[in-house]
């Protein structure tokens, strides 16, 4: 079993809010990959959640939660402006 790096680059510190949002999406995707490591199963399930509005909203909530953590780690980019 290969190890998945759950925090790409090993840090939550990013230069901009845009980079933070991208990192949040990446981290959410990695969480799904770790939760369901079988690529065949993930591929089979993708069309199901892609057509289910409630599942899409849940995915958006996961990304928003990840982004909130990243934003807090970056002090909301106060020093980057």
C-alpha cells in the first residue's frame, strides 16, 4: 500500500487565498482517495455523486472546512497583502 501525502508539500502555509482554495480542493480529493483507496470503485461511484445535488453540496462543505483550516493557518492572509 502506498502512502498518500495528505498535506501536499507538508504545509498549510500558502501565499494567497487562491492558493489556499486550490490546496483545500486537493486535500478534500486526497481524503476521498484515502477513504476509498480502490480507484475502480471511485471511478464507478463518480457518476453517482456527480448527479446528486445533496452529495455535491456535501463535497462543497468538505472543501469549505478544509479552506477554513488553511485560512486560519495563514492568519487569513493579513500579512500577504
